């Protein structure tokens, strides 16, 4: 698989945000379609519109790594908390997003590091 194989494919994105000690801060789930690929800038996903949205959905940018991309099993994936409702996505993609320092004061630049999850996600 190449980065270009992702173009125009749908994906379900799972993000786990961690502090620098590895404790989970929160999780997030997104869904959308890959609309642009750049080997240096990354993968651009047009997020799916929410049912009650009045504005166009935003784009979300992922690092340009294929390591966390896995072919998704057919199915209907719903998550009420994150307003996800997607049928038969092409891929699952999962990342850990790690906060580099916890001692930043409010308003200071925060640095985060992206780590791909390289084992396929489990589906409940």
C-alpha cells in the first residue's frame, strides 16, 4: 500500500491523548474521507458532516505514515459520544498523541508527538 492508495478512501480515526508519563488524558474518534496526500505535510481528511451541522465540516491532518492504517471490516460503526455514524469505512487508523511536557503554563506553546499504533484495532 502507498499513501496515494488512501486518496478518496473513508476512514474511522481513533486518537488517544496521553501525558508524558503515559496516562490517558482523553480519547477522540473522527470519521471522514481522505482528500489530499503529501509525503511531507501529511494526510488531509475531510471530516464527515454532523447531522445538525450548519457549517461545512473541517479538515483534519494526520502524519504521513501508513503504519497505523488497517483495512476495516465491513460494518456499521456508531459512537454517540463523538457523533460517529459510518457504514463500511475503508480503513481504521489509530494514533497515540503524547504531550511532551506537563509543566507548561496556560498560554504557553504545547508540544505533542504523534505515535502510530501498529497493531490492528479491536472492534467491539
